[in-house]
C-alpha cells in the first residue's frame, strides 16, 4: 500500500510554466512581474483594494501588528488553540499575549472575549487597558481554524465597543466566506482591520513558503510593504527611515502562487466532496464525529478534524494508521502551556482542553482520490470495530 500523506501540494503544468517563465526572464528574487500580479490577483479574489506579498504568514502577522500600532509593553488578545506562529509575532514586537478559549468552531470564543473586556479591562483615552497590569490592549488576533470561520459578527461588535484593532489570521481559510448574515459575501481575512494568508507547503494554495497581507486600509498596506523591503526611503542611495525587514516574497514563489490561485476553486470543490465522503463512509461509527463548519459560511475545508472520545483513543488510532502508511496528526499543543508562554494570562480556558485532546486530523490533500478516502475510512472503521 502506498503512503497517504496528511496534506501535500497539488502542483501541475501551469505552475511549472509560470516558474519557468520567471527563471527565463531572470527575475528570481523579490522584484518581478509575478509578485505584482500575485498581489493583484489575490486582492481581486478576496475583494480588497490591495495586497502585500511577503515571505511567510508569520512575517505577514509581524508586519500587521506593527502597522496596527502594537508596541513594546502592550498586551494582545490571542487564541490558545492555534499554531504557535499566530502568537509568536506578538513577542516580536515586544508585547505579551492574553490567551482566550475557543468555542465549538475551534475559533476564539466571543462570549468569553466580551466577558474579559467588560470585567477585567477599562477604557481610558479611547484605548482599552488591563485592570491588573494597567497595560494597553490595542489589538486582538483571531484565527479562522482549519478553514472554519470565527463568529465575526460578535467579535467585531466587541472590538469596536472596546477599541480593539482586529488582525485576522486567515492562514488556513483562503476561500472561506460568509454566505449569510451581516457579512454575507465577505471573505475570511477581509472583515477585520488587516488579514493575513499563508502559502506554506501544506496550505490549500502554496508557494512553498510565503504569505499575503490584505486590508481595506491602504495606509496599513503601505506601511507593511515599506517595512517588508527594508524601509527604503531612497532606493538609489540606500536611505532607510526605519528598521525594516527582508520580508518581500520572491518572484519565483509568486509565479507558483499565481498558478495555484487559478486552481483554488477546483481545490475547494475536491476538498468539500472528500469531506462529505468521509462523513458518509464513517456515519455508522458512533464513536466518531467530525468538527463541523459554521452553517453560514462556504468553507475551504482545509483540514478534516475527526473528534474522538479521548486522547488515548486518538493516539491509538494515530499509531494504527501510521503503521498502515496513513499520516494523521493531533491538533496543536495549547499555546499557553508552551514553554515560552507559561505564566502569561490565560482566561477561562475550558473547551480548548477538550478539543486539543480529542481531535485527530486525517488526510485531506486537494489531490486525494475517492479511492484513498475509502481506504482511510476502511482502516479507521477496522480500528473502531476491532
């Protein structure tokens, strides 16, 4: 039996054609036509007035926090159930995180967010401050986990009431959008003040590594692009006005991204069909369920999260499937329990423990065949029934 990976790139002839064109033209670094084209294509797809390409989603989050005015000594509200890259940039700018619980979407809990702001913070000079430390809280980072979408209606209401800037980590949710409600038609990453996408190798669209920043605020985009190119004020005489970063995406990466973006909707179609096929094949296994996407969104179904009865069962299935050459993975370790963040504020963390211990993600590549889905489902059923 051949190996079935968790999530791998789906790359074809068009990608090779565009990358070859970039190489042939000699534009392989951070200047070239494909970088501009990828920015324009992304802005058009997500319906924002502009976009800034950068080296990674993490770099995008770092630049975005700076653009939003987060500074040394501030506090930033973040989820604990996420990949650590969503939180580390808070430290890059000299701020500290406040960890928040998730709800059943796996995204940040807006009820606890409001409770924290109402009962543990105060507003002074049009800014939110933490009562116990008197530190300013200028921003909130929300993550659209596994292609699901946060409750942006409730979150934006809290953010506006309590003077919080909203940074949307949409690194897992390119192509996810609301189909109903106040934000109908709005893409993940385009509702808050700034949104960030990732094109890491396991994402639904990949450039090998890379990220993109989007916003309706052109000043935020200008700042991000300026800082991503070493903050050059004069390119001829190398005059720099601030401390900048080497964060610009390369033309080779962008060439790959342009081709990938052209295929995004077909990738989402395949991933959606495969998710529902898994559900159908495993519906008679009472000890298995799947984390569901919100019913008011079109999800990109980036990751398929199987919910099990305990961490012991999860780990046993993981080992069983690994022996059968099927790659799976648990959800991330909660960030407030990671060594660099022990002792930081963690507010009423409850559901994150449950989901963190009981989720197993199963193969979900956009080139996964129906036969492979059937094979994975058979082995899962075999384990459950043994």
